[in-house]
């Protein structure tokens, strides 16, 4: 059995009459990069703060490295946190910022020991040559690295990341995602991140907890979340999806026939969560834009649509299409080859997709 660094058992957190988090049961393995992903107000930051010790659960237990942390204050927990706004001290230089927390360790460290630990932490984030700089002399990405070094210097069991890249521009954010992943693999400790950025969560994480209305509604690897979402909400939130609403008409082995609200019958593939659906239940068919195929009309077309817009995205071309049978859909094709200017606004096209790529999902 895998060793756990974090475990939630039946955790709830209330603020007066408001239940910010409820029914949280979660296991995070040692060395895992785990992300809490969700829209604002879903409870992800409250969950992170209960790990950090800034909040205590109203009900249930939080364990870190097998120890119950209920009632244990933040400064006595084997965790460190990197905040969205890095909270660096402007009156201290880089080395002094990184070593700030070491001064208060018990038992006391010698100055030589602290200097060695600071140097090691700066080496981890590739900032050794900046140790005498003031923090206001650094770029946003450099400040983020210093915040990481300060959090890692005392070798915590778990590193907590509260939207650590939100303040960076898109290009720098991509660079720092690579750095975060490298750093996590090198130091080998458990990282737990809160983010509302799905791309960030999918690209960095071993496991992702998708949260909605204070609950975790699915925990899975990024690939599993994308390919087999548990509900219409997850499909819509993770990546982009065309959602066609209707009801289960009949089940045929691994296939489910859905009668769309428009009256069209759609053949789609069952998945683990669709096993709970019965004939007549409301559902939706989830279809990723890159799985929708467009073709010229040839006189034998079960589904016909009209291109309402064409958007150039560099290596991809995105088509907005309107179908009487399915409503508004999005298709995305490679720009080179078949996607390059093949269809224009107003063109009538045939729609195709494999039933294996269409997933039938419960609404919640």
C-alpha cells in the first residue's frame, strides 16, 4: 500500500451557516503532485488552508504523514506554503529572505548551517548568483523562484502552492510550469496546488481533484479526467466540450443511444459513470472539438450543419457550426491540410464523429 502524505477523512468546514467544504475524503500519496481545481468559491482554497493549519475542520480529520493535525497550529506542521503574492520582505536581500524561517528553528541552527541550507535552496531554483540582490530588483519569475526556495529551505513534508503562477504573464507562466515540474521531480516531496487554470492543473499534476460547491466531484489523473469525465460539469470544466443534452433512449452493450432534446438520435459510448443511467434518465453527450469531423456534402449525410464562423488559431482552425440536430457545436482541425481555409462562413457541411469518442454522462 502506498505511503500517504495527506489524508482527509469526512472533512467539513463551516463558517456560520455557510458550508464551505463538505464530505471531503481524499488520499494524497507521498511524492505526488496533486492539484485542487475549480471555479472561484468552490472550496479549494479552504481545503488547502486546512492542510496548512490556517483553518481547522468543523467535522472530520486531516492527517499529514500519518499524524492527525486537528488542533495543531500552522507553525508546528511539516508544511510550507507559497502564496499567490509572494510576501517577500523588501528590506531583506534574497539570501536573507530564503533563510528567514531558519532563524526560528528549534533546535537552533548555527550560522554556517543556515548559510549551507540557503545555498542549497538557491541552487535548487537556479538563483545562486542573485543571493545579494534586493527582491524589488528581481523580475516576477525570479521572485517566484525565491518564494519557492524560501518554502523549500527547511525541507517540508508537503509544499502547498496557492495559485503560485497567477501573477505572471502567459509566456512566463509556461516557463515556470516547466520549472515547477522539474523542481518537484528533483526534490521528490509532495506538492499540493490550488488553481482555477485547467491547463496548469493538467500539465503539472499526477492527480487532480475537481471541486464544485464545496465537494470533490472527481479525483483522477489528467488523462482520465479528460477522456472519462464523471459528469457534464467536469467535461465542460476540463478542456472544451460540446455538450448535447437529451435522455437515454436505449442501451446496447457498450453503446448508449441518446435522444437529444432536438429529437435526433445519437450513438455514443458508455463510460464508468454512465452505468448509473437508466432508460429515460436525463443525460448529455460530451464530444471534444478535435473529435468532430467536417466534410463536404455528398448527398448521403445523416447530419448537416452550417459554418457560422471560422477562427484561425495558428496550427489549428476552429469552426463554429450550427446543426438542426445538435445545436451549436465547435470543431477544431489542423490548419495544415484539411483545415486550411477548406470551409468558409455560410458553407453547408456534413458532421461526422466516432461513437467511441462521444461519452454519455450524467448531468451531475
